């Protein structure tokens, strides 16, 4: 298990002032540098980050808390699912009749659905699910996902081997 940082844009516009493109909170160069430091090591001490970005430890602590509060990033432990008892992962493409948002909300509420994204293209939603085994995977897809009102069809892509998983996309 290792620590990682997941940077994300806040969906709530009241969290902070919006950037010019309306994509979320406006971040200055120091905040971006702090995010990059944490992407390298989510457990890096604030004093070390401060030295790298030119701030005091207290100032870094305050900035990190603000970034967390705004929903710009989260600091999480990223595990290999196989080592913690989840032996089957799959990406499921979902086609929806009606309101995509309500279906996405229902799927996001399922603990096995680790990632839910609304897409343009062949599927309305892409959902990554993590399960204990094939029976669990079948139950989640057949009895739960397909039972959500508005789900028209699904297509499953079972993971055979994880070749790369990273959260090191940096900042812009």
C-alpha cells in the first residue's frame, strides 16, 4: 500500500472563485507546486514541501487544508486490489434511457463502483468495479447495475492484468 494524491476539480462552484474557463478553483503557481510535491509522495512532510516551494511549514499546512476543503485534491492510500482480497476488476460501459445523472448517482452509491464517469461516445457511463471474485462480479452487474432504473444495456471489460496505474499527471 502506498499513499497517493488524486487531484480533481470541484463540482461545487461556491467552494472558491472560479477560474477564467469555469473549470474550478483558480490555483496559483505555489498551490500547483504543492500538489506536484504531494503527487510524488502523499506523505511528504510539510516542512520539506515548504522548503521546495518557498513557504513555511504552517503556510503549507494551511494551503493543503484549503486545497482539500475546496475538493481540488484528496490524499488517499492507493492499494493493489489483489493484495486486499479483490481478485476481479472490470470496466463496465453503460447505456442509459432517460436521465444519465440519476443513473450515475445510483451507481456511484454502490461500494463496488470505484469510478463513475459520464462520457460521450459508445457509452453514456463508464464504471470501474472491484469485486472479490467472478460470482461477486456477476451479482454486481446482473442483479445490481442492470436493476438500476434507466440502465438500458451494459458491456463488461474484465481486467486480466494491470500494467500501469498512476496519479502522476502533474498540473497545468
